[in-house]
């Protein structure tokens, strides 16, 4: 295995102004691994209950996601329900039921533990540490987190931060973690906590990479209709890590390319509900979108 | 004259967490013309009272701003006072006194009217039309506006929009004018109202140019300390129009370059109060910052 991911798997009910879905595949590891799968095989670690549909397992398998790390236990799968208004930056959480996820104890199959690239999706930082303890082959580790852990498990979170190469988080989380309103200062402050690389996601405003005094900025793809923003951040991380793992290096040009790949995968993800856009997505569409990003940001050389 | 601007001139009191100034030079035409002056001579049209300090006129003259279009009349100069908190995107207006600006009737000296490049800064749209009626030599006209005119003078505003080549406005104004929450849809809608080019400023998130299906995005320069954001949008417009006027063409590469120049001038402007940063700004600093923008956005070519 080249790339492994550990995170949540859920069944989501999502309602937006453009429709709704029920019991749709969700969770950070699901979005991440499907996005990353367009760049290569992904080792998937998560937990589901006996209500988890076989069709979702098939979907992952069909995208070359290795599900040997998927624990299936008695009980109900993690459930989440949310509703978005026309301002897709705001959402109401209607339901959160941890169910079997509450007792998740991630265990990496040996070949996952030997993988050089590892992504710690948004789970309790103490579980992220538990995964790191197993990942003896990891040479490049990235992590995500959320406001809940920044508020409730900061000391555990700081221990993980000190051990990873990269953190991918959104701008409000970055400001909260660094205790500053300035997102540039926040990126520098977080990098000083451990990760050499800090990737800040800014939703409709794009994302930027910070490392050792250098910045790389990419806009969000200009979409006129966002159908469902759920999972966009996880898909960003999936495209980002997928490209790095496939490239096999972490030089600055590859990292910048990975930020663009992440932006591209995130932009596809929001074009349909749940992970549905990935059912039809092609390599050609991904390459075209990356080229479109280039055209939209290419620095002008005076004619 | 190659480039003319018509707009407000004021004396501002500004307070931010980093200090305050009183009776400092402000107004859209002041910020615009000083920023544009780094690219060439600017013909300045505005109105001030007999309290306007000679030192401010000298500052403009020293920057090769032509002030023959500056009307000096009896009475008090336009006054504005505002206060910013740590969130520099929010400000409280403490005072607005139109004074002599209330009866401003812009008149272009003949050589200003013959200028090929014209910027209509934020004044009543009927005055913008009055300027356009005089500008017989204009071959590229850009305009600004604000929420106040969108709400209170929409029909007049639409008449101006139908006559200009370009509008430069911020994202909230774009959404309001186009009546849509989506800023991409807003840009397209506004372009359909007349201007071939729409430039949307997004504060700390940068700016983008839209024209005929094409986009160009640039981030804001990553500043850790913004001292005073007043006038940043006008400085953006000044750098943008200044570069276009100096280039003498409006091809896509020049327009993109102009967006970067605007972003650079805006980023300098906010580093100090009022127009003070321009007192010491050098051509070398501008070129270095434009090069820094290039480095931060250069699309990665895989190593």
C-alpha cells in the first residue's frame, strides 16, 4: 500500500435548496478515499455497523479502495443529518449519532502500516496518535482536525501536531487553533507547533499552502451552482494526498500541484450530492479542470 | 493627458487597533490618483473647500498628479470619520459631512476630456454620466459604485453601466447589484448589463477579473498586519488603470497584469494610515511585490 487513510464513515441525510438525499454514503474517510483513488490505490480504515449497505462497499472497491481495514461490527453506522440554505457556507446539523463510531479503535493492516503516505482524517486526536504509533512505514503524514477537538482535546491535538508533516484545515479552524484573526499569522503559528506544511482551505475563496516562509495560493473553481458542499474539504485532502502519493515526492512544485489537484477534486465533489459525482468522474475531466485552474491563474506575461 | 479620474476628496479621521489619524487626506480620487501615479501622469478632478491643506495639494503635485481639475471653493471639505476593530472587514462610520462635495459638478479640462483612459470613481451615477458626456477622447472607461447608489439610484446607475468598458466593485456590491448570492453568477450578470470587463474585489481574499467567459484570479498579498484598510479598493483601481493606461492596450495579458498591479498597490496602501505609504513607496518595491505575486501563484510544473 502506498497511501492509507483513517477516518469516519457515515450514512448522511443532506438537504440543500437543490434537493435532498437520505442514508447516503458520507464520512471523512469515504470522501477522502474516493477522491484519492483517482491517483492510485488507497488503504481505508474505518468502522461501520451491520446496517451499512453492501452497495457502498462495492462503490469503494470499484474505485480501487482497499477495504480490508474497514471494521464491520454489530450495531448502527455513524449517522449525520444536515441542512444547507442558499448561503452554502452555513449549515444546520439536525442529527449526530455516533453509534459504532463511538468505540472506534483504528487498527492498520500490516501493509497499510508500512505505507509511506498516511492521512489522519478528522477523528479524536488520541486516535490519530494511536494510528501514528502503528504507522512504522510513514514518511509523509498529513492530518485534519475540527473546532470540536481544538476546544475539547487541545493537549492531545498538540501532541499529534508535533508528529506530522502537514495539516490541512479550514480558515476558521486555523484562526481558532492559532488564536489570531489573521489567517496568515495563523498559518505561521500552526507551522511552529510542528507541521512543516500548513494548508488552509477557504471554501469559495480557495486554499493556500504555507511552508517555511513560502506561500502558494489557488482560487476555488468558479462554480455557479454548488449542489452539496458536504465533504468538499475531505475531497480536497484526498486529491492533495493522492497526487503526492502518486508522485512519490514532496518537493515544492509537487506540493503546489497537489493543492491544485485537491481544489479540482473538491470542486467536482460539490457538483452533486454525497459522493455521487465520483461515480461518473473521469481522468480526462480531472486533467481538463487542472488545466482550467492553470488558465485562470497563469501570471500574465506582457504581450 | 493619458488617464483622468473623477471622484471624491476628503479629510478623514480614522481609528484602528493600531493607531489613529485626524484630518488625513482621503477620498476615492486621492487614493486612486496617488496609486495610479506610479505608472504615469494622472488628471485629477475633485472638489475641496478653503480648509483643504496646501500640503495635500503639494503631495499630489509631487507625485505628478495634475490638479488643474481640482475645484477649490468656499466652505468645508468633505469629511469622513470611521473606526475599525480587529476584524478589519467591519467598520463603523462615525461621521459623514458632504460639505462642498454636495454641490460637486465635475468639469474636465479639455486635455483631460481628450484622455483615452478614464476612471469614474464612486460618485453619484448621474455625475458619472455627466463626466462621460464630456470625455470625448475616452476609449477605455472603468467605473466604481457603492451600495448606496445600487439602493438609491439604480436607474441612473444602469445608464452608466451601459456606457462603460469595465466596472471595478467589491463582492458584496456585486451580489447586491446582480441580486444573487453567487459571486460568479453576479459577475456574468453585471457584464450583461454593459461592461465587457468586471473586476470583483474580495478584500483579504483577493480579486478576480471576468470577461466573456474567461476568469483571472489573484490572491490578496499575505499581510500579517493591516494598519488601515481605508482606500484599498480605490488604490486597487488606481494600480489597475494606471498599468493599463501606461501599457496603452487592453489585451487579456495586460488586463491580468493590471489586476496584479492593482492588488500590489492596494496591499501597500493598507500598510499605513491614509495615503502615507505612498510617500515612501518606490518603483523597485512595486516590481518586487508583483514578482512576489507571481511566485505565490505560479502554476506548478512538475519537477
